[in-house]
C-alpha cells in the first residue's frame, strides 16, 4: 500500500478537520477536492503527504477536475492552494500526530475497523466514485462485494406523514427480507428510522451509512439504541468521519454519495423539495442507479407538501409504463420507477436475483 495505517489516519484527520471560509456548498467542494486528491495520489502512487503540489497539479494536466464547470478557475486555485498549504504544514504539526494517535486508540477501544482506500475490504463501488472517502470506518460486519450488490437504500425526509411512511417502510422491509436483500439507510430521523426498525422487526438485514464518528454520539441522539441494535443483529455502521468527530451539516451531506455508491438502488418513501433525500437521488441518477419512488397519486398524501419531492421525481420518468409491469426495457431506459401497488418492486428484485420467470418481456 502507498499509505501506512498511520498515514491514512493523518489524511483522514486533515480531511475531516480542515475547512475553508465560505458557504456550505463551497466547503463541500473543498472537501470533495481533498478526497479527490487522496484518490489521485493512490492512482499515481505518489504520497500526498510528501509531494502535495505534484498531486494537486495533476488536476491541471491529465485529469479533468470534476467540479470545474461549476466554479471559476480562481476559486479552484484558491482551494488547491489551501489544500497544498494544509498538507505541507502537516509535516511538522505535533498536534496532528497526537490526534492521529488518539483516533487509532479509539478505533481499538470501540471495535472500529479501519478501511484504507487500498484495502481489499474497502467497498469497490465506493472506491469508484469521483471523490471516494480517504478512509472508511466500520462498526459491525460489513457485507462483502457480492452481498452489497443486493442492497437498496430506503430513504426519505425527516418528518414524513405519521401513518403512510411507517406503512411503506414495513412493506419495503418485508419485501427486501423475503428476497434476501439488504436495506442500507442512513439512520436519520423519519423515513430512515422507520425503514431500519421495520427491517429489524421482520428479521431482515440492515446497515447504515452515518455522518458521525463511530466513537462519539449517535446522530440523531434518539437513535442510539437503534444503532446498537443494528450492529448487535449482524448489521453495520459505516462512516468516513474520524471516530471522535460529531456529525455536522457538511458530513451529513457528504455521506449521501457513499450511501448511493454502495447500494444498487434507492427506494424513496416520502420527500419534500428541500430534503437531503434529493441529494442522494442526484448522486444515484448520475451513477445510473435504479430509483423507486412511492407514487402518492390517489393516496391521502397526493398534492401535499410532504410528497412534493416524490411528484417532482416522478415527473422526470422517461417511461410512463413503468407501473404496469416490469420489463427489461423499463429497467434499461428508466432509472426512476413509480411504485403504487408494489408489484413492480418485487418483480425487479426477482429479476436482479435471476428469477427470469417473473419478467414480463
């Protein structure tokens, strides 16, 4: 490996703690650039800790910076200069060395597995995105690559309808359990919580991609017992945040890319137009994932604010026949599939499991 365990932890500490002044979108851009730099250094086999300028300059030559179209060149230069300075200063930062040591100790005390970017157990699909996490931390048993192929992220807003969201979560969790698939949600309040609880109640497999360090307080705090139950029943908690660091707005947004990456599909229970759910959906659309969306047409929620995001997503569908029956053409041409009676979701899972008898071609 290019980086030792200690060097990987150095990069993770710097990634999680260094930031720039500006809006939260600018801060996310900086973090994304940092993660991209670590990934590039591994591909080049040049240490970012020893030769930061060499790796950062690579963006201007062989590699197209993935954010270049959204931000002007002066902004990008500022972020690059900041990154080079942070990495250069790290060489003589004694406080950094103490922090690295304490984070490694916490991993041992809390049974946290450290997955370096080059680790063979690092989820393959999470490794393939444009800004992979420099290091992943895991509590519990992370499914292998094959099992992760059979996973759906069941997601939605924090304050959904008190009746419909739990009912939909129960249905989706039961179907996933019957088909042998994982529900990998985010342990957030609302829809995520309903989905995790439903999976546990039905004896299904569930894990969470979380925005907080695995040696600190669960976010949200009221899901502490739920987080413990997920791990105790054979699931996992996965985070890119160093163990001692609590969740913040930036880490909450950034974890969505990891959740989207490691799952094969999304199931949107309920979302408005301002929920972070749409960020996860955006990542999944870019990666050509299949996205199931509860269709509120004809339900008590139709035209209400709590499903305004659902209705927006359904308006983007390219195949208006997706609800009638699942077919190969639907899967190939439409990445957003409306769900009314649930049959289409079950048929898709059967198809993905290799049960061709369920297909209507």
